[in-house]
């Protein structure tokens, strides 16, 4: 594997993950951390996966393509695991009530690494039809899930100052 491929997919996954986390986490000011933190990780997982997969497709010199759904699935499993660990650990829950920068950076690295490793692992010489549509659907899902989750949290009484 070429160094440019590995580094490029990792940087793309980190950027996607950071954008997802740092755009959604400020909504923790209006909703419970039990809603916002898993939501932020889910959105970050989708963005990290899409960024890593497309960077991998662009940087691959051998003509292989990334299996996008497998990358997204694996990254979302890691996101769910990280959410359970962070929300379940009492010491990490205390951090959620204060500055989140260290927890957010750790989650960004974990999701970026997961997306990058899955991008390296799940490559195929077959061309998959509809990759562009799948990417648009995933991005739309990431965007629509945020107001939907906030609305459902409001219905459940988990919003407000």
C-alpha cells in the first residue's frame, strides 16, 4: 500500500469526522448529552466514511474501488461502541458536563481510524453502480437525522435549558 494512499485516506477521514462532531456537539446546549453525543458520533461516522472512501477511490493507483456500505457499517459500529463507552463510564460522563474538546478529539481519531482501516480493507476491482447516489443518500441521512433527533428529544422532554 502506498504511503500517499494511507495518509490521504486517514486525513480525509479525520476531517470528515471532525466536521461531523464539531457541527453537532454544540447542540448539546439545547438537548441532553444522551441524545446529542450518539447523534454527533453517528453523523461523524457517516462523514468520515464517505470522505475516506472517496479519498481512497481517488488515490488508489490500482483501479480498485471502496465498498462504501461496508465502510459506513463498520464505522457506525465503532461510533456506537464509543458512545456506549463514553456515556457509560462515570468519569467520562463528568467530562461531558464540562469542556468536551479532549473527548471529541479522541472520538474523532477513533472514527477516522475506523473509516480509514475499513477503506483499506474493503476494496474491490468491480465497479459499483450508484456510488454517487449512495453518497448523496448518506449525506442526506446525516443532515436530516439532526433536526429529526432534536424534534424527537423535544417530544420526549429531553430539550431545554
